[in-house]
């Protein structure tokens, strides 16, 4: 019998807290537990503390998870809740992604001040975003536009936009929905034209490998389709050695027993682009992601990433 509260690790941003609360609420409903059976433990990460530089300059992926993973490894936390796209492809020894919540909308949201859509922005307009993928896609679709680094919490970026620091910005629609701010969106971008980051829109739960008590707790809230799709996307990313220096997009979708994957790699200036599409049995989700990664590397050539790493 559970005698003390399950300790849930999370960052302290409004979005991270919303995700931790959603996880707790789903567990309460699945097991008939009370709110007092859970304790949400907030930790500050390097990615939260350093907001004046691109992620690639301060360490890349893992900047939003390392402190949580340290506490998880030593037993101070029972599990941690993350935005899946923040996760490194290789986790610390002894940790695993134990569950994914049902995935939210994967699309990128355009929030325009000077125009309502990306294609309607005036020539030379400034788009603010910290994502190299979004920067590269903007440059590919609208090479006449300028881009600048926009980091910080969602509210910080929206405030910068309102104050005129840029003419538009791009945010994950899933995050805006979880924060109750979908009304700020002026255009939802077609994922065929503007594909999302691997794992975008998915909340994952990280736990200690082999912890049967926590595995049993999390099993009822694990969404199998999301688990298959995001694991496929992360396998694609791992083959490419994806980092915050690498513009990479990828999206897997599950329909019945079939999984379809579409991936893209770009040069940071958007001038070069390679695409891949594969489909197969949903049971082979990780293998499909790896095959897609290997195929796109073969097409692009071994020097594609070395040019700007």
C-alpha cells in the first residue's frame, strides 16, 4: 500500500506545471487516488536559467532535463514529466521513458503582428524564434525574411512580440492549448509544408528502468499510439545524431496497425533540404525510424551535417 506521496519532478514554467498537473490528474482518475497522494517537485534547469543565448551555445538537448534526471536517478523523485522534444536521444544509464500521454496537436502556430500568415508578411519582416528548424523552414519558404533568436517562456515571447521586437513568432500549438492561449494564433501551419520537430506535442514520463511499482502506476495512462509514433521519431533523430545545431523535422502517424513516417533535414539557411517517407507495421516503430534516418543520411551524404556542426 502506498504510504507516502508519489514525487513528480517538473520544471517550474507555467507550461511544465500544466503538464505535470495533467499527468497527476490522469493518474488520480486511473487509480482512484487523491491529490494528496502526489507531490509535485519543482526544479530549476540550466535551460530555464540561461535565456540570453541559443541552446546550441550552452549545451543543446538535455538542458531542460539534467537536474530532474539527477534527482530521479538518486531516488529523490519517483518520475519526471517532460516535453518530449526536450529529451536527448540517449538517456542517462538506468532511466527510461516509461509512458507518453495522448499526443496534442503537432502543428506549429504562427503568431503575426505585421500580418496574419507567414506568406503574407511583408518583405524583410522579422520573425523571432529560437528553433533552428523553424528558422530554416522560414528561410526555405520566405528567403526574403529576417530571423532573430527569441527565447524565454511563452508569455515572455508573446510580450516581446507585442512590444515590437519582431513582426511574428512561431510556437508549438500544443503548448498554447495547454496554457489556455489558443486565441493568440493567427495561422496554424500545415505539417506537410512546415513539419514539426520530432516528438512535438507529446508529454513523456521518465522513470527508473526496472522500477515495477512505478511502471504499474504509469501503465494505465500510457497512450500506445503516441508511444509508437514518438519512439519512431526519436529513433530517426538518434540516427542523425540530432542536436540543437541540426534543423530536423519528423512526424509519425498511426492508423490501425500501420505507421507512416515523414522526415526532413535542412541546412540552417534553408537552401538545402532532403525528405524521406516510409510506412510499415506499427509493431516495428523503432526500426522504421532508424531505417528512415539511415536512408536520408545516404541521400544527403555523410558531409551534410558536418558543414555546420
